[in-house]
């Protein structure tokens, strides 16, 4: 439980910093930068997300992402799980179209002229003009309102343009047989099928079923540890594992 408190504290801190950091997660600013041949802050942040997800999976989503923090605030109003299924693929369609647009913009300019991490920010601060305030509150509404209406982390499930970078990193980890963070089960025979882990999972993962393979090997898992902390039998824990030993083919 201490872990969940710490996790929520980190998410709230990140949310409070969102007016400063907003543009470093911007899918639009990277297009503007691409048209000028500039590597901007969000370009670097997205690349870091991809690279760091190889060892660390989606810990960013669970512990650092301000949009994750905003959605967890909405848990106070709506604790239902959004519908799963085909809707979870919407984010990959958004991501693919956007990535093609970004590639087109950089190709149009033809070369990289400079790296400017603070591109189009005021001394590194994203929300510094009336226009950027409007953008900020528009994005806050875009993330918060669907979570209130549809349930837990719906923006992460359906729409996030950053999640595919981390999913791709985790797939690469599996492909290259590299070690990385997973949620794993020890002494799974102690499981009493109470499903508390399933109820606690904000990403709608059938944890009780997944642990039959000793490890949660699901790209939607954000490694928040809520399942670990809801299991009274203390079967689940964080661990480092390799595909060779634990891959279940997902
Ligand atoms: S899926 Fe996207 S919005 Fe959700 S926590 Fe991860 S990066 Fe943030
Ligand atoms: S499976 Fe566990 S660690 Fe993964 S998202 Fe669900 S609750 Fe969090
Ligand atoms: S909470 Fe623990 S005991 Fe209950 S189903 Fe999940 S793993 Fe099994």
C-alpha cells in the first residue's frame, strides 16, 4: 500500500508540473519542428520513452506520466473499467497516421539543422501565453472528461500516442531476448482465485489468468503494482525476466 501512495504522490507531482512539461509530450510541436528540420523536446522525449521501455517497460505510465495522474484523479468519480476489445487498437491507428505525418515533415525539409530541446517554449515553460493556456485546458479536458464518462485510464486504453512507443520497446525486448521489468508470480499454487488482482488492475488485464504462465506478459500492463498490493496471498512481485524463460507468446 505504501508503494501505491508513493506512486500516486509521484503522479500528482507530475500533474502539478504539467503546465511546464506539456510541450515535451506534444504530438503537434514535433510536426512544427519537423517542418523546420529541428529535433525538439518531444522528439527526444518520445525516443527516450522507446529506449527506456526496453528495460523498464511502462513504468513511466504508472509512476511519472502527468496524463496518467490526471486520469487517476478521475478514479474518484468513476472507477469502472472502460470496454475492452477493438477500441484498444484506436491508439495504434492514431499513432501510425501521426508518425507518417511527422516523417513526411522531416523529409520535406530534407535535413536536420539543429537540436533545440526548448523549441517553442518560453525559457523551457510550456504554458506561458494565453494561447498556450487554451491549449493546456483543452488537453486537460480531452484526457479528464473521457475518464469521468467512460472509466479508468480510458485515454491510455484508446487514444494515447505515446503508449505505442513503449509497447514497441517491450516487443523489441522480447524479440532480442533482453531482460526487463515484469510482474511475476511466485508460488502460484497459493492462488485462491479471489480475483482481487483483476479488480485492482486499471488496464483491464486478467491477472489471475496471466499468472498461470508465471509472469504478466501483456503489453497493456503499465507495471503499476496495484495487483501486487491487492493480493492477500502475496503471490505477485516485481521481477526481472527474460523472454527465453517466460515468454507466453503474447
Ligand atoms: S498510456 Fe499514455 S497517457 Fe497513459 S500513462 Fe502511458 S503515456 Fe501517459
Ligand atoms: S497487471 Fe498489475 S501491474 Fe499490470 S497494469 Fe494491471 S495492476 Fe498494474
Ligand atoms: S489476488 Fe492473489 S490470490 Fe487472488 S486471484 Fe489474484 S493472484 Fe490469486
